[in-house]
């Protein structure tokens, strides 16, 4: 090769490298992200699910703090803050350049209005954490202080990193928030179009105080069928998807050169939810027998193909520093049969199924979401196991809205329940801190706001009451241990597994997604810069779904299954490093070439061996 040709080759190499770098940092005009459910009008009162619904709400609204990719709260709207030594008083200073999406300034008065509004118009997720506030004093437009009734260890997580701040000039006119349609906030995106059961369209908030969002617009088609969603992703009709890949197709996506696959911990919890108010599930021994009939390890191995972790009988994820590791449980069908017999449940007519303690027939149903094939398969397997121990059970597939109307009518546990069993799941936020055991299992609906099974244990309630006034971390940990022990003995639920999140996206369109532990790539940090931190000890890599934990805790087969995924992730996450190494290599090539040129041009000019 001649010197001119080599020079041209080097130029093209450098150009391609810098083009690749530019692609990785690009701000696409449009991102198309498929979501799996209609989330209504996306106000803090009308969204439907914790994921993806609340994540979309947080693209429209800001919170005072923001959970980083390791779920550690970081200041977001707050420029400066301090906490008193007794943990009762918080002083905050807002950034001065925050505006609402209509251009009006956001002030400390909006923060106070938000707290008062959620107290006046209860929304359990946001209202309950705010009730720990004794007073909120506005000092000026940017400065305010909050005084608590008692120290709250999780105050920065919830409510500060969870409650969306509402614009007073809009919400002061809204008297029925459950029918609100105006989703104007201060977040990086604004909602400009919504077609029920079809799509959402977001436009970038050009005046966002954290800087320009990742893309000019987001198009979010609603694709409830996950098969159709993943087909659209492979075909390039969408650029990414909110749903985690189902285990059986992960390898197919990993081998697709046009897609990047990222996997990591999820905190969503897949449950076998029991209605503890309805006979015979109201009997503790009956619930225990159900638990002994279910082989959770088998479900992890066969249903989710190792992409997850076995559920703890006490609910709390094993990665949590508050996890009670003393709890142990192994399936035992003979033990299940023994428990039923000792409690007076017997097969009197010889048909293979037990009757009630007074001879009444038992014929139960598992409600399962018709659009969720993994849960359908899980429900069918569990119904078979329960039939094996003499409990007559059938799985019944219904749409999610119908199941919610029976299990959690109007999302209000005080309105009762009409089911035997259901496949259910809680999103990642329920696992973020252990205090939410109160939400899950406290008998009073005003505190047990997601106690959809009607579990009632006075000993558990007493522990919850003590916990609310306990600040010492060791004492709190002991209370959490006792709570988990009660749950593991009473089995108001059977925690089946925490499914790992596996997301896929097209990196040629956008490669700036941030994988947030327990959620995945659809989160605020993927679209606007935020602070990051190192993972805390024991937080580790959590498995799950969710939206639910640890690669370290999965078996060697699972690690082998993930080897390709790990390589793919490493390639994507270290693209900048590869670019830098490539540039260094080009410099070396240039140096060698010109050094040889200054001596004697008799060497081989063929640089094909350097596959830069």
C-alpha cells in the first residue's frame, strides 16, 4: 500500500471511531418505548401501577430527592439541606431556577401545598408517609423546614424521594383528584397526547433545571401482549421495552446483533396471595399446608429458568440487611397432608379431596392474569400440587382489571375482597425498606394499606406499633426479625420468587439507559443526568423483577446461562473504554507508520492484522 492510502485508511478509522463515540452520546429526536399497560392520565392520583406507571409519573413530576441507580436517595430539587441531631427537623433550600412546565416558578409554597393536599385528599402511597410530618414552615420562596413527630429513618426514601410535588396554581382548583387529567409538572418531560389503550406522547421540557433530556420526544405505545411487544422490538418498530424479557427468549435476544441486553436485580415479588378472611384459608394450619405443598425452587428452575431467586417465607428479600436469615423452609407434601388431617380436614367421601372441619365441600380458585403467561403456568403448577395434597383448586384466568376489582376493589383494602387465592406481585418499592411490612400485614386498613389478604394478627400489630416509635437501628432490626418470623409461621402469603429483570434495547438509537436496581432501564435516570453512588454493603446484586435478588445467590447453572448476557452488558457498558483503546491503537499505528517512513519504506504497509 502507498503512503497516501495508509493515511486515508487511518483517517477513516479515526472518523469511524469518533462517529461511534458520537452515536453513544447522541440525543435522538424520538425514542419509542413500549409499555405493557394503560396508566390512565398519569397524575399522582390516577396512575395504575408502581411499574411502569409511577416511573412515567416521575418523568412528568419531580420529587425533592431521587433514588439513584442503587436506590440510595440523593438531593434532586434540593440544592442544600441539613438534619438536626435529634432527627426531627429538616431544613431545605430549593434550586432557584426550577419552573413548572407552563413557565411559572416552583417555590417552597408548592411543597407545602403538596403535603397539605395529600393529607386532605388521601392517596395511600403518598399520604401515609407524609403523616409523620408535624409541621412544614415556609421561610421564603426557596427555603423551608419540616419537623417530624418522631425520627423517621426512611424519611428521605419515602416520602422525600417518592412524593411528586404538585403545582399549587393547578391543583388548588382540583376537588376530585381521582378524576384529574392535567399532568403538568416540573419534570424533564411533559405529556402532550394520550390515547387510552393506544399510546402516550411526551415532549422534552426544554427549560428543565437539570438540563436537556435525552430525546426530544418519547412515544410510548401500549402493548399489553408481551409477545407482540418483543416482536416489535426485534423488528425495530420500538427502540426498547418496559417489560422484562421472559426467560425462554433471553438467549434469542442476546444473539441479536442489533440489540443490547442488560440484566440485573429486581425487587418485584411474585406471590401466592391467600385470602386469610375466607374459610378455610382463615385457618392457620390450612395456610401452612398450602405453603408446604409449594416447591418454590422448582418454580425458579422451571418457570423462570433460573432468572430469579427463591422467595423468603418472611417476605423480606435476602439482600436486605434486615433479612431474617434464621428462617428456613422446605416443601413437604406429606407434612402438608399431616397438617390438614390434624386440623380436622379429611376426605370423608373418598374422592381424593378433603372437606371442611364441619364436612362442608371445599372447591377453591386461583385467579391469574390472562395476559401473564409466566403467572398462568405458575398457577397451574401450584393448583396441581394442592390437588395432590387433597385441596381441590383450579386456576381461573381473568383480565387484570377484573382481578383487581375482586382482590383490591378501588385499590382500597377497607372495601373488602372476594377471592380465594390469586397470583399477585408487588413492585420494587415495597422491598426498598422493611417498614413496609406494616403496609402489607397490619390489620387496620389505614396502616395496612396493601394488606389485600385481610391478615389479622394482634401480635404483629403490636410489633408495628412499637416499630413506629423505635429509632435505634439494632432494636428496629430485632422487630423486623420478629415480624418476619410471624409471617413465616402464619403464611398469609407464600412468597414464590423475586424475578430478575432482563431488558433489551436498540443501542444504535439510544445507548444512555441507566439500569436501576429493582426497576430496570425505564426510570428517570435513563433520560436525565443524576448523581450516582457506590452500592451499599449487603445491597448487592438483587435478583428479581421488578420490578423484583442476587446473581451471587443463584446457582452455577444460572451463572452459566447468564455468561452471554454478562458479556453483552460488559460490551455495552464499556463502549467508551473500547473507543479510547481504539484511539490509542490508531496513534500507535500512526507512530509506527511514520517512524518506518522516516527510515526506509520497505516494510509491509498492510495493517489488516489490526482489526480496530
